[in-house]
């Protein structure tokens, strides 16, 4: 209707910063728990502190993060400068492998999962399952925060699979090419703290996508 101003909602989906390398040979935690507990390295802390101070992230209204330690540790720098709390949601977590040790991961697993959206092993998640999970939580966040500027901290594979909900994506050797409405909006490695700026209309339709190396 003419004269009616549309309410746009802006969401930044941000990958966590660089994690610390540790030796888990004698760790009795499950592989999933080890992954969730993985913390940032000193370099990762420095990267997060720098990137979260980018002017692109000024005036954020609300922050969400997966329950993984490394995402929360990344988000804390934006929360600190914005004087906001972090809303933790486990549905924003990384793709689950469904194995008990890395030795159980089949050769070529990553490539096959990219090519076959239903492929998974054990109790892990397929590409389709990750996308459905991520899309569901993103819609829930949008419905609760119309017209706001939202920051969501998640993980590389989960973000890539989510973007396939709206975008044409090609993944090869760690590099991701993202096209929205036929236009390339990102063509690079998903570096630490890389962000995708998504703008949605009143009906949660995605209007624009911008890939940003903060």
C-alpha cells in the first residue's frame, strides 16, 4: 500500500573466531562434547576483539549464540561494547558428525555431504537436517525481533548449509561461492569472524545478502 513504510529486519550471521588446538587423546568426553567445549586461542581472542569492534556492527539490538564455548567467547566482545547479554540457543550449533572418534570419519566425508544433501553417518546430521534446524531457529529469532539489528554467532558449515535455503552455493576446497538472485555476494574462504548481512521484510522474506569480511 502506498505510503506504508516497510519494516526491515537486519541480521548478521557471524562465524566464531579461531579455536585453540588441544590434545584430547585421554579426554573421556564424547566427541560432540569436546567440540562444544573447544575454546578460542589467544590469537582467536585477539581476532574476535578486533572484528567485533567493526563499525558495521554498530547499534546491534540483540545477540544470539550457539551453546559452543568458542561462539560465546567470540560474541562476548560484541556484547561488551554493546552492553547486551548473549542469548544462547543450542539450535545454532555446528553440524553434528555422529561419530565417537575422528578415526570413524570416512574419507571424503565433507565432499560427499556437500554433493549429497541427505548423506550422514551414524547419529550425525545431513545437510538437509542442518538447514532445517538452522532455518527454524532463524525464523523464530526474526519473529521475536522485527525491525531490529540482530547478531547471530554460529559455525562455518551450519552457516553455509543455512544459506542454501535462499542462495545458490558452490563449496570447493574450503572456498565458498554464494549467489543470491543470480548475483555473487561472496566468493572466498569462510575465515574466522566472516559475516553475512541478511535483510528481511515484514513477512520474513530475504531481500538482500551481503558477505562481509569484518
